[in-house]
C-alpha cells in the first residue's frame, strides 16, 4: 500500500551572514497511514523546520529550496498560497510547544477549538461543538461538557495542551504534526498529556509526526524514529530497534546521554555541616504585621549540606527551589529561620554580608543566555571576580583566566569573545568558570543543565563531578529532572509548594517508601523503553489542579488536593507529621512506612 | 598614527558602509554640519558683520553664493558663523540633558524604593512644564545669554531623557547578569556603571540625537522670537528672523538658514533611525 506521507530530497535553506546556508539537507521519509513517526534531534538539528515544511511553511529567513512532499493526493510544495490555506488546519494540523502562547486569552476555549472546522466549513457549529465534546472526553479532560465555556487561563497547562490537540483534531486531518508538545510541562503533568495523546492517536488511527528531543517520551509515542543532527538524517528505524540496537554513533551518544550515569560519590569531610538551614520561611511581597511575606514561597524548610557533598533539590515549577537558592545567595531575605554557614549565622540580607561570605558562596543561574553581560568579553567577565575577591590583576589575572577556561574545558582563544558569540554550552561553562574564579566553598547550581541539549548537558554534569572531585567544593544542585539529580547528588530533598516533603540519600530515592508526591514525581519520569506508558500503575492518574485553585488550608499537607492516597478525615484535618523512616530518610506524611511501602510496590 | 585610531576609523567606516542609504545620507549631512561648526568661521569669505554689498536681499551670485541679507552682508559667511552657535549650543545642552538624565536614572533604578519614587515624581512635575514656556520665563527673568540658553534647554529635556533611561535601566536591572553581580557582593555604583550602563548606551545615543534635534528647534524658535542668541551674534534662528522682511521678495537670505536648520535636524533623525534600526536587527539575529 502506498504510504500516506512521502517526503523526498527535502532541502531548506536559511539566510545567514549575507549568504545562504542549508539547515535541512536532502531529507526523505515516508509514513504509512495510522503510524506515528518521531523526528528526534538536538536544537539546530532541523526537526522543527521539517515539521513546518509538512504544512508548506518556512520560518522567516528560511525557504524550502527543493524536494517534494506528498500528503495523500496533495503535493504540498506545488500549492499556491490559496491552496495552502485550504491545506493547513484541514488536511495537516499543528500542535505547538506552548499551548499557553497559542490560545487567545480573550476567547472561550470552545470558540477556539471549533474555529478550524468553521473556517474550513467541514461542519456546522452544533456538529462541531458536539464533536469537540467527544474529543474532550477522549482526551480525558475533566467536565467535557463544561470545559469549552471556560477561558484558557482557567485550566491547567496540561489541560490546555490537550485542548490544543482537540483543536488540531476537530477537522479530522490526515496528518497531525506535534512539535515538542510536552517539553514545557512538568513531568507529572507530562504524563496526563502523553496518556491522552496516545489514547486519541490509537483510537482514531491518526497519522502523526512527533517532534521531540526526548528519546524516552518518543519511545512511548512513536512507531518509527528518524534521528537528525545538523539538518541531516542519521538513522531511521522502528522505535524498538533504535532503542535496542542503534547503528549510528550519534544515536548511541543520544541514548547514552538520555540515561545519565552516576558520577562518583562525594566524600563528606568533617562532621559540622557547611550549610545548615533551620525553619526557613521566605517569600515575596510586602511583609504583614508579623513579618511574614504576602506570598509565602518557602515554608519551614530545614536542610544541611556536609562539606564536599552535594545536595539535590527537586521540585516542579513553583515549588520554591529557585527561591531557596536565592535566599542562600542573599538575594531574597528570609522572614523566619536561621541560615548557618560554616557554623556561623549568615545574614540573609546582601548589605550585611562580608566580602568573604560573598566569595565563599557562589550562585550559578539557570539561563546562560541572560546571565553573562552581553557588553563584556569573556575575559572581562572572568577577570572581575578575580580582581574583586582576590585583588588579582594584569598578567597574573590573564594566567588565572587561562587556567579557569582550561578547567571548564574551553579553548583560551575564547577569552576575547563576547557572550553572543558563544554557544549555549560554552556560555554555561563560562558561567560556571565565573563562579569558580571566586574559589568558593559552596556553589548553588540552579537548573544549570535544563536549557541545554542532552549531550551538552551531560558534558556539563561530567564537568561538575570532576570539579567536585578536584576542588572539593560543596554543591546545592537544583533541578526539576530526577535523573540528573540522581546522577550527581549524595543527598536529595523534594520540595512541593514550598514544603520539604521528602528527604534522604541518593539510595533512598531508588526504592520505596517515598512521600506520595515523590512517588508520583519519580514514577512520572519516562523510561527509555517502549510500553512504559501503558504499564503505569493506576495511582499515577492524577489530574493537576487548574491555576488559582484553592490551596489546602495552611498547616495541612500541601499535596492534599492531588494526593492519590490521602486519608479522608485525617489528611484534611491535621497537619502531617514529619516521619523519620530511618537511614536519614524523612517524609512529611500521615502514612506510616509500612503503609507507603504496601501502596507503592503494588 | 597609532594602531587604535586606525582601528577606530576602520570600524567607523565599516559601520558607515553597512548603513542603509537614508542613514548614509544622514551621516553625510551630520558630518558636514559638524565640520561647518568647527571650521566654518575660519573659512568664511567675509567678516561676519561687514556690509559688503549695496544690495540688500541680493540673489545668488558668484561673488555672494548665498546672496546677501537685509543689510547687504554676505549670507554664506553669516551662516558659517551661525551654524557654530546653533550646533554648539544644542550639542552642549543635549549632552548635559542626556548625561544628567542618564545619571539620575541609574541612581533611581539601582537604589529603588523611596529614592526612585521621589526622583521620578519630581521629574514628572518637570516634564509637565512646556519647554517653550519655561524658556520664555527664564529669559524674561534673567535676560538672554549663551549660558542661560544652555541651562534652559538642558533643564527642559533632562526629564525626558531621565524617563527613557530609567525604563531601560529598570529592565536591565532584572536581568540575571545584574542579579549575578549583586550576588557577587558588588557595590551599587559598580552595578550601575559597569553592568547596567553599557547595555543601555545604544538606545540612549539614539535618544541623545533626538534631544539634540529638539534643542536645535527650541533655540531656533527662541531666536526667531528675538529671545535667543542676541546681536551681534546670530544663530540660524536669528538669521531667519532678521531676514523675514525678504520673505515676500523670495529672497534667498530667509530661505537658506531655514534650509540649514531643516537639513541639520532631518539628517540627525535619519542617522538615528538607521543606527537604532540596525541595533534591533542585530538583536534579532
């Protein structure tokens, strides 16, 4: 049988520095009806460009220079603009990465979901609305009858992403293009969306192109995988084959980076912890009469970091993990609680800190693109902490800068460049080198690998482990990604809504019992094998609450409204106790160790 | 010549040749008027006050390329002298306005809190005074002099520069590299001068050009009303006023200074548009 989609010799070129450079080189593939093909690669691999080309579209500054695309009986690249208008949203539809940016906040969800059907005249408004409600139900959205009358800000991010799928499917397109549809979501939310997508794709026999950088996600969704890098096809094959027997070295390196290895354990030295925090409360907004901030982001957090060891802090967006680092760095004042650094109280206000305290604690911010001053050269960026903390200038400073660049594995020639001339990974290394220039005792790493491609991120993790071994610095490693935390941390704590719900050693993170939220978080991380999504235990089917939903009353468990194992009459009445589970493991939960073990091994 | 000026000249030339055509025209005229302001008086064919011709409002002739004025003085020499006043006064006043505005804005933005609040409200109060009115009142109260004109123009345009600079500084301040500097323990003065300022220089330069144009127009307007530069000195605005009697005869004496003002202000605008347009393109890439 003839495949539904046939792409041959596709070339896309982009304007660059006055000339033109190909960004997609001679790519060809075919998709039989009812199959899902994944395009996988790192940023700049051309995967999104190819996906957009299927709609006959090229981004500004790019143009499709050659090749052919056939979808059903339509030759996409030979269409006039008017015919393309008929194609898009009717025969081929597109699901973008950020649903929040794709929805118009001023119109109801139903109006936007059925808009495509009305524009293309495939059905009347009443038919389209009935069909939309069916789709909402198929996508496991709560209240399928009523959700259409809400506005986009009234539903959660995961729900919005599924509503976008409904929007794309309303015209029964022949091909659906999904462009990183779950990348912007928290891992626990990602599951809801993946499940719904998978169900709909299977039930409707949809043909789809799934663009992603995440092999584990793709393993759940795709029948076949096409591996891309630098706009060229590296390997194509069935999902199981690519995962089990990759042929191309690039595929192998992608696979290796997707499953991070544990990078050497730290050796805690001395018994007094380097950093100790007790009963920390912090937040933003005007303090009230008792000195509590209007928006409390961290509530009663305790932690300790031993010398030379690494503490991982995990949580989803809004859990307060970045605020924690900013309190330690002195950028956010603490409303309550004490911070002890090297046994001595550390002022949480910038003005009261000594230069020595500043030097010993360094923070590495998440976004390497905005953390280096675009007006300064790399040399100047690195020279500043040297002069500021150590009074080193001139020839000696130049030598030290060369050493620092060497330490983070950057060529010395980079010193003269400005940040705009560096790649993402290089910027993150300079960012790290700047912190190391201070010769700190404690480095706060805030999502340092999150904005990087898997392979580059893995290299940065290797670097961190090496620096720890060689320089003996302690790290606070903040991340939303459990597998990276597992790879570099000795101790791990889990934050949820500003509360420390679970804490223990890295080993404690490997097997139950966990706090119910930690359980959800750990089990939600996609595994690199097909069929993982289908085999998930039922307790993970948790709907995330819409934004602005009422939080559990202060004092009660913050996870109450999402907890799949809450005990009626107990969890909604009394604050959860802090339970010591032995071996340094503690959780904030009403369930006993035995109960949790029984629930989580089931 | 040492290596650095050569490099500067080269990079300047590269910038100039990369400008769009309108920007190049603007640059050409800006350079021309700067040259006139610097060298004009020394290359003027006649003395600025000398009555050289019996004909008032004479047309363009080989002897007097831009004609003569209402007393029979050489218009070319008059304009070459007047340009120095117009460009010089406006340059000093615009520099003062931009520098003061930027400095105050940096202080307000980095200090924040009540300092920012007080300064911003004060500037809001200033900005509500029409600049022409302020200038008229100042001249009425203190009499006209070059110093007073500069002070008045600078005072009128500082609040605008402050507003622009503050909004830029507040945006830059929230960026992570500024946060990183704060977490490093840097003093506010370093944060303001070394981290924030370099990243607002380009838009502030564009703003400076705009203020320069405003000041030229304000000073010319004042002189036209007879309240600006006083005889025997004259700026371009005074030249228009002196020769207004020739308007009905179609005398070049009234048109040429007006054209001079127009080319000066329009070319500065063209150049600014080209440069700031280029800056945004660079950011987009």
